[in-house]
C-alpha cells in the first residue's frame, strides 16, 4: 500500500492506526453499509493489526452523476 501507515484519505479510513503493524486487515463495506460499521472491529484488533477501512462513494454523488 502506498499510503503511510497512519494516514486516512478520501478512500481509506483508519480509526485506530497502528504504525508498523505486522498484520493489516482490509475491510470493504457491505451493500448499503459504510466504513464506520467497522469502527468496533478496528478497536478490537488494535494494536495487533492495522484495520484499513475502504470508503465507498456517496450514493447521492452517484445519483447526480447518473442523471446527466
């Protein structure tokens, strides 16, 4: 991954960053879900693993784009 271990971006969230973790858990939201669903998972696995949460584009942005 090219993102620094302690950085969140528009597409990646880290609620409990673990710098230099030996393990990384990548979580994709379920249909209709969001990255915040995995906040408790991130807390549970910290500090043993770095939970990287993928952020989906907002549905309203997708609707605006498709209505053009």
